[in-house]
C-alpha cells in the first residue's frame, strides 16, 4: 500500500514539473511596457504630475495623465515631446472639462506666484478693498486696479513681463508690506535681483523715491517713484533675477553662471518667461529621469 502511495506521489511530482515547463504565451491587453529608455513608468507619471502642478497649480485629471504619459512614451521621452507638453499647458486654448483653458489656468498660476513673491500672497479681495479705500487718490487707485488687471493683460500680451512685475511693486499693498522708502528700496532689490543694493544704489534710489530728485541708478536717470520702478524692471539684472526666480521655483536652487549666461541675452530680447520655464522643465534634472 505504501509503495502504491509513494509511486503516486512521484507521478504527481513529474506531472507538475512537466506542467510548469510547458511553454505558454499569455497576452494581456493594454499592458504597455513599464520602462521607456530605462525610465520606469512611475517616474514618467511623476513628471507629468509635476509639470501640471508647477504650470497650472493642479494635478492632471486621470484622462490627462493617461494621454500625456502615452505621448511621452510614444516620443521616447525626447526633449521635443517634453517641450510639447509644457508648451501645451502654457498656451492651449481648447476648453478643458472642469477647468477653463490651459492658457487661462497658466496665467492664473503665474499671477498667483507673483503675488506670493511680491505681495505675500494677498487675495484679490483684499486688493479690491484696498483700492476702494483709496478711491480718492487717483494714482493709488489706478495702481491697485493695475495689479488686478495684470493677469489678463499679461495673458493678452497687452503688457510685457517688466510691466507685469512692475505693477506688483508699484501699489499701496506693496508699500504697506514694506513700510517707508528705506524698506521699499531694499525690498525691490531683494525681490527683483535677489540681493540688496549697494550704498550708492540705495542712496540714489532712496532720493529718487523720497525726494523726487533726479538721480542716476543702474545707468539710467529718474526723478520719481514711477521712474524708479521703470528703471529696476528694465535692465539686464532684472532678467537675471527672473531666471533665478524660475530656477528657485522649479529646481529649488540657483542657476549656475553658465546656465544664466546661456539664457540671458535671448531673454532680454524676447522677454518671454515661458521660454525660460521650458528650458528648465525639459531637463532630466527637473524630470527626475
């Protein structure tokens, strides 16, 4: 009896071994390769998620995630296919379910980021309350209205980047955050250039704003606060400061001298912050690939 059982066990084992070694092809539909150019699928999804958050201030919808990941895979994660995604989110005008358009959402995000950087993230409602309280002061009223109008004006390209950022520092809310001319001059240099003024720069800026005296600042002449704002937003160091701002936002680090030099000359000419973002967001460093 034991011999019969032992023989049966051996036959069962042989049968299992044969079954395991039998070659079978199992097809799973819609099962794309998890790795593209040695980049796991999770990293591609993380890249798409990060691009949406940085440019639009929100995560992609499930349908957007699936579509954009597939496009990146089909393009083998090339720089061109990455730029196509970034450019779509910056400029797309097709209606998006649950949203407006990519272009509108992108400019809302730029506007929000600028308010955080310059105005401590103050809400539009607070700005509206402030300009109503300054309705009798024509200059202050217009400057506050200009802040609220800057988002759409920038999107419609009726103002450029220097004017957009100039409006963020030329208003009563900015003045309240940085009370008195001493703080105003230091704050504008810090916010725009990521440094404080030299003694000579500070004195020229202070006298120009406080006493409306004619002064030379950064190679330009001005004699009032409006002139001062125009000067600090219209020189090469302003554009260098924007490059620093983009790198800090997207990579949490300063650009190297070589990175700044590679972008600066063209940036002074085109004044398009979107191109600076694309140059950073297409890199493997940003993508994590």
